[in-house]
């Protein structure tokens, strides 16, 4: 009789091996895409660090970037076409600004150069006018604007005004006869340029060279001098005739002798 406490034996049909599972990699929860990745939003970073960066940001764009990082959002990406368009626009603006600066520089330099040229022309014109407008007067005669010249007779007390000076034959403080100059309108004594060789007859001016005529024991003497830096008086001509009067005929000094004859001396230098 079978033991009631014994367990019934399993039938051969129940003693089969279990059905194997298909081979493959186990699925982990970490392999599944997160909701943040599927939605296109990155996972938030450390909020405390982001807040700290935002508090220390000095520029508005830095502060905005830190706040976006704290909220877990990215700065919108700029399309490549938009970046290229912005780059072209920047280059075009730089080129326009450069052209404007170059044009301004050329304008300033051109005006400066033109001003220098005009100034030089005006200066030359003024210098020429000052030389020509010498108001050369002889014996009350008219001034010559075309050719600076003049005649002054000592017996008549004539003078010649030229180059802002008054030229005359005068007697110095020590009693010598001199040819000198003084500033026009001045009452000061003339400044000596040379001592007259003999008894003065007068002087003429031709091209700003002065020719002083006097009589010596041997005849007449013509002295010449150019009133300029380094100008030296010299004996220009001498003769054995006593001169009573002088005149100027073009480039010739006309001498009227005591014998009634007229003599001419070609002028043109300070021999």
C-alpha cells in the first residue's frame, strides 16, 4: 500500500526541459531616449552654478547666456546662410567707411596744398608790388610803376622814395656829405650808405641801383651802390668834365657839362 506521506512522482510528460529564450542584449532603461532628448531641449545644468555666473556677468549678452544655461535652454542657432549674409554686410559697411575716410583725407590734403600754392602766389605778388610801387619821385615827378627809376637833383633838395625808404644826399653830423636813407615819413637823420666823393650834383635810380654824381678837382665822378645785404659802394665812371645837371634817358645817365655839351653814360650795374 502506498505511503500516504510520499509525494506522487511526476510523469514523464512534465519532466521536460524549459523552452530557451531568444538570444540578445538585455534592454536597459538607460538605452531608452530621454524625454529631454526627444523634445530637443538639453537637460538643465547645475542651477546654482548658472545663477552664480549670471550674478557675475558684466555684459548683457553674458547675463542672458547664463540665464539660458540655468534654465536648460540653448541659444538659438543662426543659420549658415544668415551668418554669410551678416558677414557680407559687415564687409560692405567696412568698405564704405574706408572709402569715406579716404575721400575725406584727400579733400583735406587737397585744400591744404591749394592753400599753400595760393599763399605763395599772393606772397610773390605782394613782394613784386612792394618793389614796383616804390613811388619813385624826382623833383616832384610822377612815380613809374613799370620801371623803378627816378632822378633827384641836390640843388633842388630832391629825394627818391623806394622800397619803403626815402633816399637823399645829406650832411652828416661831422660835416661830411653822404648818401643815405631813412624810413619814409621819419624825421630821423639819414643812415649813411656811402660818402659822396665831391661836390654833389644829384643822383638817379635805375632798377634799384643808385648812381650818385659829384664834381671833384679832376672832373666828375659817378658812384654806384645797390641797397641790399652785402651792397658795396664803388666808382662807376669818372671824367674830366664838370657836370652842372643830370637826367635819365631810358638806360642812359645824361650829364650836362659846364662846357654846354651833353654826355651819356650807359647804366647797368655797380662797376
